[in-house]
C-alpha cells in the first residue's frame, strides 16, 4: 500500500520562525535543542520549545511528550579521541509507539519536507521509544 498521494508527499509547511530558530542553534549556538510540533490549524511545523546552551541531553529528552510525536534537533558536543572539541547536529523524529496512529501518519508524511528545510544536519534518528535515542546511541553515531 502506498501513501504517496499529492497531500502525503508534500507534508506540512514550515514556519519562518522554525527555520530561523534552527539557524540560531546551528550557527550561533544560542540553543542546545529545539523541539518542533505540527500545528494542524496553521498547517505548518512550528517551534514548541527551545533549550538553552547549558541544558543537558536529559533536559532535552524530558521535554519530549511521552505519548505524542515531535521533531527535534539536538546539538551534541563531544571531545574526540584526539582531544578535539566537536559538535554534531542530530535530527530526531520522535514517534512513540503509544501515540495516536493519525499523529504518526501526519508526522511521517511531513518529515521529509521539513528535514529538507534544515541544512547542516549530521545524523538522523527515528525513535519510537527512549532507548532508540539514548545518550549512548548519540555518542556512537557522533564518532
């Protein structure tokens, strides 16, 4: 079965605020993370929450809803084995297994269009439960 109709492949629009907030995370390091949600009334992806540069990965994961889908970007800082400070930006498509099927479908069909708007993403993770985006998973991907 294919869901590649005109509406399914185009997905939701992306607000200018979403794009500019992402650029502030990417270029200015103003945020550690940004969580986005789909606003069905406005038919676009909007910023739901931002986390300051001092916030941790636990702060980020605690900010994701347990039973609803979201998109997020997280700026992961780490030190390489050569003692170099590095940063990698992760795109996370959060789709918990307990979320509504309608929500899962909406987020799945809008992901590619939204993701294309975010230039400079290093890694993408699709997570249906917290273990799929555990800090160790992030560390392994970043190296």
